[in-house]
C-alpha cells in the first residue's frame, strides 16, 4: 500500500467505472490528487494490478472519505478495511479528529462495512445523487484512544 500519484489515475478511473453508478473521470481524479489536502492510497495485487484505493480530503481537523473502491476479485478480503484503517491513521497524524462520508442509502454492503468499522449514522440527504437516491451521512471519531473495529475496550 502506498500514496496514490497522478500516474495511478488511469487504473483508478477504470475501477471507478466498474464500482460506481456515477464514476469520477480520470481528469477529476488527477485534479483531486493534486490538491494539498487530498490523501489517496492505493494497493495492488501481486501482479501489479490495482486492487483498490481510498481517497480522503482534509479540512482543518476534519476529513471526508470521498471514494473507496475495491476490485470485485478482492472484495471481502480485507482490502477496504486495510485502506480505510491506514487512511484514518494518516489523517490522525495530520491532526484530524473526525471523518465524515456520504453513502447511497441503497448501498447495503457499503453501509454494513462502514457500520462495522465504527462509523455512526448522523443524517440523510434526500435526493442527493443525480438519479434521485438519498445519501446517508456517517461520522467517525478519530481519537487516538478510540478502539478500532473488532477491538474491545480494555476494562479498568
């Protein structure tokens, strides 16, 4: 896993077209990667093919998870979990205290993933997407002492 660079945009755009009903273009991805507050991570298969990526944008002490995509072959193998965990760790190092995201209300697998990773539902944006679908809003505190998904809180 490593930071994404502009040279990754072609592979990221190809994955966008498979993963999202409204994919970002290569140009949009390149523009986002060039922004100083952007944090994008990519991971590859053993053969060098893109397995997945995550894209965040920082603003002061907050961050937004903008995009998360994993190839169908690598889904449910911990790729998304690893990408998000590493991204959240890096965001903490930048001083971010909270992360946010929007997800389609009908994207049940993504909702399950985020909720299992301690993201908390905070609201709904009616008719947010171009096709009229609602977006669900999630928030995740990034406190350094917060337990990660799957970890129990130590008893005192």
